């Protein structure tokens, strides 16, 4: 029999194990993603200036007192918590991704600690320790709290503090402990406004289970309210200052699609987030989750919910409150008409983990076969979690991060001029905030990819300066980049340009420095370089076997073709490059796919893809293969998704662009 003291050591070991996994991930040094940097932009600014943030930000999210300005909110619905946590560390060590991620790790550790303490006080040391261990090895929990691009770290830290204060209040039942429960609640709402959903779900669950027992003395409710005001004071100040800015923002994040589609998509996301979310698998172009994993773990959670609702044991009240909290909170998230993604659904995972632990402990204490069930669940979960966690570390080590997580951002930061007289012009989303943080506020830039943020492209080019855009496979809002590049080709100013690549060789970003007032002063390029973006409606006549444009790209059919119109016989290109993307859904249903290509009677070497992600199909062309005029490249996949009643298209791969040089 394991004594309580030994279980306490297991709980402490769980915290150390979480930190170990986190530090191994941090050590791979993937790039600082835009939204990850957004959570600490204000800290960098406060370190360097007493004025309000100069980068674009939501109105009235800052207040100025005695000549110095302070952020209340990071955005309208999330507070500047991490800014204040990182500020003293930035003052000592300077801003860097490692510091940001260690702060996120510590917040995630507080979450595990608080949950373990609450479970321990209600269900015993063993349940608390096992729950801590299960959360600590969850790939989704570790990745989302460490690489925090959605305030997950702050959320889990707030959950941990709430659980710690609740456990104290349940043990002592004093007004002063009720005050600290209120502080934790207010802090959680300031951290992220939809923390209210969790509080509402917890209140409904407690009301259904405890009923009249929930009634506490009036001084306790007064203390709870006072604590909520103190903990959420910055949030309340912002709401008054902005006249309800958080609630005005709700219309900005409305989700499109029918309720049925939303429910299906969110359930799939939740089922994956129980183990490893696709948001952070995409960081390293990770493979899809096996179907049996996607079905097994939601099934285990559902069965555990039924056991906890039906059980009759000394901790049945806690088990039922936890289960109803999960169900109510889950319904709020799954049916919300607001945008919901994995970094919202991760909030359900710790509660679901606790419920499974309680259900297994109940079964093994009551039934002989309970040990078999509990052991099978533990072994399956441990094997899957460790497999995915090791794969994440290896994937990040090999790729350095993919797409917006690429470590190419570090080279880009090194090469861009600091404190340039002219603001650097950024032509796409994903580069401004992270460059600001990495340069310690020394890279001055403005984003010009939205309508109204720039003048006519010919005027922008005439005025010159440094223009930065994402690589073709990584463009978030491609229209601005494509329009700029077309105008640049016609204008022919004097330019200097270079490309920063990901480790895979895929272009991460391109920098174009244009000398002012030099239009038509650059000679024609000696070698032809042609680029066709599938998101450009003007090149539709050169594409065969493609479907309509979707967000700047097109799906192909199984067989497709691209035609390049070449001009000069003495200056023909020597290589073909195809930027393509294989979604999770394709690989999950079809497995490995092989792409072949030919031009005329000349066959190009095929390539096989076994994982989803972004790829570059690049092949050299031999002299004599091309001719002036139209040159048709034919592509073929060995398999494709057939039409269905829901989608009557034959789907092959996503092609973003094709180029020759």
C-alpha cells in the first residue's frame, strides 16, 4: 500500500516531469510566433518608453497616470497579465523567446499544482497525484502552455490559483478565504474574458449538486464579491474606460457555418486536444492522429462521466460537480456562435482528466475487474502521450518550426536594420509583433496588407523603403503581396532583395529594399522568372484541373496542369517549383500520396508525401525541354478523394503557387 507521503512525492515528481518536457521543447528553439509575441509586446514597449504602445492595438486598452502609460488589456478580451510577469525578467535578461516560454511554463505548472491540491482535498492524495501526473504528460497541455499563442498559459495559471483558493475555502470556510476565491475569479476574468464561461459552468454544477447547501453566510458572499472586484480591477477599469469594449468585440469573432458543422468540427478538435492538438502538430508538420486515438479517448471521457454521475462513494459530490462542470462548459464551447479553436477547448482537458482519474479509482476500489480497466486506460494513455511528446521534440529539432513558427524569424530579425529612419513596410500578417519583441523594440514597422493602410502600390514603390512579406507557402493575406509584386515587376525600380528560408528550404520571408524615385531605372531581368499564384484570378486560363479560389489558393483534381508562356528563346528558365500543401484530412483518408509531373515527353522525378504540411516540389529542367511560347506541365496524383454528397468535387492537393526560373 502506498502511503500519502509517497503520493505527495508523486505529485511533486509530476511537476518536475512537466518542467522537463517543457524545457526539452523550449530547447528546440522554434520561431516566436506572431500571437505568442503579442502577449508580451507591451512589456517590451514599457521597458523602453513611458508612452502608450506605438504599434497598432485596440483602443482604450492603455491608461496613463502621472506621465507613464500602462496596459490594461492585451486585446479587448484578454488582459495584459503576461506583460507584467515578463517585464521584470525582460529588464534583467532582455526580451527573448526562452524567457517568454519559461514564464508560460511556470503558469502551466501553477495550473497542475492547483488542480492537484483541490483533487487531493476532495478525493485523497492518490487521486490528486495521479491527476497531476496525467496532466503533466499531456502533449496538448504541455505544448499549448509552453508555446502560448492563445493565452492558455495565463488561463491555466488562473485555474490553478482558483483551485488552490477553493481548496482552502472548502477546508476552512472563512470569509477571508472566500475573499481570495473572489480574487482568483476576478484574476481569471481579467486574464481572458471567457473565463466567465468556466465560472458559470462551475456555479451551475454546484447549484445542481449542492442546492441549498451552496448558500453561504452573507459575509462570505460579500467577501467573494470584494475579492472579485480586486482581482478583476484592471478588467473593470477597461470596461468603464472603453464603455464595454469587450462586449463590443463579440461581433468581430462570429463563427460562420451551421450549428451542425460547428459541432462536428469542434468535437473533432476536442477529441484530438485530449491527446495532441493539431494547432501544435502543425508547428513541425506533424502527422495526423490515428482514427482509433481520435475515437478512443473521447469514449473514455464519456464513460468516466457516466461513472462519476452514478457513483456512490465518499467523494461522489466532488465527482458530480466536476462532471457537470465539464458537461456545461463543454456545451457552452461547442455550441457558441463565437470562433472556437483548440486553444479554447484545451480548457476542458484538465477537468476531463480529473473525471477519468476519479472514475478509475472508484472502479478499482469496488470491482475486481476495476484494476484491469484502470491499468488498460493508464497504459494506453501513457504510451500515446509519450509517443506524441517525443515526436514533438524530434519534429521541432528537425524542422526548427514550420510556417509561422519557423526559426527563420530569428535570421530575419538579425538581417533587418534596427531603428531605421523609415518604417519597414510589412505586407502580410505574422511578422510585426514578433520582430518588435525580438529586436527589443528597435525594428520600426507598419503593416500595409489591409485596404486603407497603404496608398496605390505604384506610389508605395516610388517612395521606396524596405518591404517584408511572407514566403508564398506562408502567406496569410496573399492579395496585398501578389498585387505589390505584380506592380513591382512592371515598375522595375532599383532593388536589393534576399530570401530567408525555413530549414526545409521553403521560403519563410522575402525582403525587398527599393531605392526611392527609381522607377523604370532597373534593366530587364536577364533570365525569365515566372510565378503564377493560384489565388490570382487573372491566371485562371493557365490552370487546368483546379477548383475555385479559396483564401488565396486552389484545390486540384487528381490530374491537373499549369501552362507557362515563355518569351525569349535564349533566356528560358531552368527549374520548376510548385508550392503545395497537404491537409490533415487528405492524409488521414488516403495515406501516402505520390505526385508525378511531365513537360512534353519528358518525365520529372516523382515525390511521395506521407505527412500533412507544406511542401516544395522543385525539379531542374534540361536544355531543350522548353520552347518559346506556351509550355504545359502535366501533374498526376496516384489517388484523390472522390466526390461526396457534401462536396461534389474530386480533391487532390492544395497548390499555392508555381514558378519557373
